[in-house]
């Protein structure tokens, strides 16, 4: 029983790592901290189960998750916690009492969900509904796009005010505060969200 549970947990770790970003064997080995033979066996199994595939780039195989990977219980548990952390951080009314309530609720349902929830919350400064985890991840990406567009509009407003010779000190300050809030939020969620946010902000700062 223990070996089966450990094998399943390691497979989930591999899937979560590949959802965070595509990786070759060497990078994945560093990420999941398994022996090379163990990782090879896991990848072979995951490919046979149509949870993972790969593309060949030069001499390397680049592994990536397939759609069914998001439906695996361990993956769903991990992202359940991440999605709940996002919701809690975004709606910060009675923040810490809400954190406690959510953590207890998630722990009763699944300790792995509670762990990923608290892990994300702990990095941030200052009962998931039964739906497809892919929808939840897409939902966060959509909110991220809205936040980015808000920053973009604020930056354009600052430029326009300055062109007209109007003092933009207050909106500049609000822009910087929003930038910091959003950065803290998406960095706390970790990959793949943190990677995507940093890429978007880099374009904003050009």
C-alpha cells in the first residue's frame, strides 16, 4: 500500500511540475528529486496512460502534460488549494479569519488541498466548488489579464496627463501600489501563474 501511494504521489509531482512549465529530462530530474531510473519509469507510465507527451528538440525530449493530466486527483487537489488562495487574497475582507475557515474546510476534504492553499497564502505579504480544475486555472488567467489591462490603462492615463502638463502624482502612486499588490499576488501563487505574470509585466515596463 505504501509503495503504491508513494508511486502515485511522485507521479502527481511530475504532472504538477510539467503543468508549471515544459521540461526536458534533466530539468525535470532536478525539479522532482527522483533517481533517473525512477523518473524514466514514471514518464514511461505517464506517456502510456496519455497523461504526458513529448516533442523532440535536437537531442532532447521536451515533456509536457496532456489534457487528462488536469483530471488526476493529486493535480486537482494541488490546484484546488491554489485557486482558493487566489480567491481569498483577492477578496481580502476579514482576510485571516477567512484563511482559517478555508484551511480547515480544505483539510477536511483533502490535506493536499489545504497544504497548497496555505503554501500560497504564506508567500503573500501583508470550499472550492466542484468544477473542472482547468476552468479554475483559466479563470485565474482571465483575472490576471484583467489586472494587466488595468495597469496598462493606468500607465496610458499617466502618459496622457503628463503630455497635457497635469500633475499625475496620485495616479502614479496608485499605479505603483497596484503593481506591487499584483506582483505579490501572482508570485505567491507560484508557477505557472508567476511565470506568466512576470512575462506580462516585462512587456509593460518596456
